[in-house]
């Protein structure tokens, strides 16, 4: 009976099935339970003699007829379109059983892929100053800019009253904008949208566990507000975390005069629907955005390959319509092969630290102090010191000592920890910490090697993330009969904190899951303890994650687009990648959380340096032909690819195979399989386009690890009035190289201080 009740709840929207179950009919098997699927049918077909409205109506009718051919008549309630993709993307989403999916794939040549809807997760006063390092005046950032660039933020909505979204000094809404500002009970288009926040949409149906009152463009979680203001927030003075003083300064986005269009697909408690994300991208293309900022990723590498992944599908159609899509790389670091969004038309961003830090001090009863991470507004003082204990010593019974050490739910004796400072060991599932019970204590110290994300707590809670400091705590506890401690409130370690930037330890790592012949992540940007607008009218808050790194690149791209409005997505991407910095503020190579030199699988091409990217010298322009070839090399059929890329008459190269992916004209190089014993070197070709002065000469300098022989031919590039595109080859010989990945770069320099850096990763086997 229990199983039947569960099934009744699952199929409740479908009255005929519900009636069958109640009347005693057999329980449907798993593949008969309808689930939400995206039916992707490629690019929208060109039609010169038919209006867009007529195309939409005709497509909608055809899709309903398609559904009626596979869904039984007694379940006609399911013959409906949940999302209808009808701008750049063609397709729809609907509730289907697994059997119906098989029918759809087997009997309709127009269907490219059928993708189950997944629920995915969303992943400043100093960061922009740190990135720009006094160069604002070169490109006019010290003066108001007229910026008609539109950033579409696909996230959890927006809090329109936040000061970061005021439109003072901003000109009229660009005429290219075709979008809308939707109304809701708590969202008034006439007062909540303006010349800064020019559009706001939200998407139904709500994900499971979302609340009905969230049916609004208004931000459900604060995440969308935070990333929107990081990308394009207006200048706001006197900003600090929760108004409490930490991080005090002037907050602004990377493109303070750019416009924001908000697309709400994420809900508190409900996550983000991939079907809704694809719909939002389709709408954003039609609305007229220039940049898409998507701080959402899978919790682990998706099993969906490129044309079965709504993110990759949406970003592909955006790129084909001149829109650069920027993505958070994910927060699954430091584990290798966890990076998300690895298609070559997607811009994947890793997270880094900046040149300030926030520390709390743990003061022990014997006078020793330990520096701790995290942000808290502890009201404890030097004059008060409290009993100090380990979580496992407060186990409610002897049978739960191992989980009490981790302070998991209902494992601690609340009476024992009341009034004490408690040490908890993070077991990799900190969501199970019983904070309700722990708040009966005086404070919590969490030992973890996994993460050091910023937290903003009024309750005294801090993080210790290295073994030596943890051993100080343990040794003190076991060395005295009456251990005592206190936690001081967080203080800011001022700017010029060194080393910075460093790869944030939570940032997902390469190589890419589906192909190691494209280097991912692409670039690194600030993502640790970033201060940006909060989900209320006046306040700001700290947050950390690749979610925070992503809008730094989105804002940088919008800034470049405002200076170079004719640049394509791949030109902007190349400019940002090839000018990224390989060094920290000590002048030394970038490092990771272990203070070891960071590899391109951690930092991509390096730290964002968008002031330099405005004038990159030359660029690697990745074309539609490159993307077509990529899909051919990956293994998709020519017919399938042609249904995805509109208006082209291309053919797959002969002998297409995955190894050839390395040769698409990408702004970095990755070789996933260089055989040590092969008789000839592997040769990779690249073509560059001059975007600087018309007559310049560049010379190549190769930086390669010991044993890997890397040669460039020719090693000199000469641009002239009649020649603005030049090709060169790079050969890789691994006979003397170490097994595994070898990293290096090729830097092209000219007499005007242009420096174009091409990063490479080569796996020797």
C-alpha cells in the first residue's frame, strides 16, 4: 500500500492514471511514470515568407500533433507543451514516459535529442579594483560610460530595489531590446524595472519544493541579485557586509553602465530546472541580450554529452546569434575532471582569491592563538573565555562517537555542549551539522580540508583548514584538565595581502569530462569572499563560489563589447583568454590552495585581465566551421549537425576522429593523447586575426617543461595592410617528456608591448 500511495502522489496531475490506480489497476512500471523531458529539434528553420508568429503557431500545432501520436488517448491531459522553444531554438518540453521517449527517438527524423529535465544548483568593494590595478583612466572607467550592452543573467531573479540597480545617469533603453518586464503580486514593471534593470522574467512550472509565492521575477535566494550586481551593478558608496563594516568601500560591477535583463529559473528549495534554463536562453536570444551570465552548474559532471545537455545546446544557439555565454565552472574542486560546461562555445570560469583576506582568531586558555577562516560577527571578547571541547566528547551515546565528532544531527548531548566552544570535523557533508543544537554552544570551530567558503554568521563559527592548526587545538585539549577558548570577531587583512590571486580550493578542475582535447576551464576570476548586493534594499553581503567568478567575466566581456561593439563572442573570448595573467602580486607564477604552482586545469589561461584584453593585439577567431568540425570529430552525424547549425552548407572532414578536436581554432591547445613512441611529432595548426595596428611583427617565445620539445613554425608573424590573417603550426614531441600532463605556453610579443599568450596542456602516454 505504501508503494501505491507514492505512485498516486507522483501521477496526481494525470487524472486518468490516478483513477486507474484507485480502481485497482496494476501499478505502472518505472518507465510508465511520466517525467519532464526536453525534445530538442535543432535550430529554428528559416522562413522568408512567414511571420515569426505564424511559425510559432505552426510549430506549436505540429508539436501537439507529435505528442498526440505517442501519448494514449486516455491520458490526453499530457498532450500539452510545458515549454515551447521557438526563437533560435526549435523544440518543446513535455511529460513523457520512457517508452514514449523511445518512440519519439525511433520514429521522428526531426528530433535531435530527448533530454530529461534535471534540477541543478546555482554555484564588490575590492575585486574590480584588484583586477584593474589603477588602469581605469586608460579606458575611461574613471568617467561615466555610455554602455548599451545588455547582460542577461539566468539565475534566481533579482531584488530590484537594491541600490546597485539604480539607473541614475544611464541613458534610454537601447532600441535593440525586445524583451519584457513581467508583473507579479510583488513585482511592478513600472516601478521595479528601469533604464538599468530593463527586463525581468520568471518561468513555470515551479520546481518541486519551491513555494507558490515565488511566482515572480523577484529574487528567491539572493544569488541572482549578488551575481547581477557583480557583473553590472551601479556605483554604490559605503558598502559593507550586512552593513557591519567588513569590506567597507565603494561597490560596483565590471560594467556599471551596462543593462541587466534578469531571467529567474532558480527557486528557494527547488533548485533550477534545465528545461527552464533552455527556455530562458531562447527568450534571451530573442530579447536582444549581448552577454549571457549563467552561474549554474551540475553538482558533478553531467552524463549528457554536448547535444544532450540543455546548457550546451542553449549556449550554442546563443553563440550562433552573436551572444557570448559565460558559465561557472563548478564548485567540486580540488578533485580533477570536475569542471563543468566544457564545449568550445562555452566560456568556463574558475574561481580565485583576491588581495584581501578575512580572519578570525581562536584564543586558547594557554595563551596560544590560531588563525581561522570565515566571516563571523562574534560578540565574544578577550575578557570572556569558555569551556572548550571536541564534538566526539559530547556524543549522546557511545555508539555515535564517530558521527558526534562531525557534529551531525542528533549525535550531540545538548547539555554537554551548552556554554562551550565545540570543535567539529567536517566529514564532507557539512549540511548535516546540527546548527540548531550547536547554537546552544558559545561557538563552533570546523576543521575541514575540503573548503573554506566565506560564511556570514552572527553566531561565532570559524574554519580551520590545515593540519598543524588542528593539531594545536587537539594538543591543547588533551594537555589540560580544564581546556578553555574563545573566538574573536572577523577582522579584515588589508589590500595587498599576498599571494593573490590563488586558485580557490573549491573551484572545479580539468581536464574536461567528455574530451581532453579542449582545455578547460578557460579562465580564472575572483570568486572568494566577494561583496555584492544582497536580497534587500540597502545591504551587501559576502559570498564565495565559481558563481561569483562567472559574473566578473560577464562584466568584463560587457565592458569590452562596449568598446568594440562589432567584436564577435569568440573574439571577445580570445582577447580575455590570451591576455590573462600568469602571475600573482608577488610577480611569481599563480599557485593553488596548496601553494603549489597552478596548472591550466586549475587556472585555465590565467587570471582575468580585462584592461589588457581591450587591446589584445591579435585573436583566435573560432568560426562556425570550427564548431561544425568539432561536432564531426566528436562523432555526431552530419545530418544531425546540419539540423543544429542554421544556414550552412558544410561537410564533415574525411576521417573525422576525436583526436582532431585539438585542431579547431581555439585560444588554447590541449592534446589528450601524445604517444611517447610515435615516429613524428603531433602538429597543431592555429590561425590568428589582427585586431591591432595594421603593420606589426610578432615573435614567439616558447615555455616548455623539461623533455617536451615544442617548436613554432613560423616563429615570426608579420601583419600588413594587405594581410590581417596568418597561420602557424606548433609541433609537440614527447619522447623525453614525463608521463601524464605537461603544461606550458607560447607568448607572441611585438614592439608595442602586445603579449598574446597561448597556453597548452599535453598528456604524454
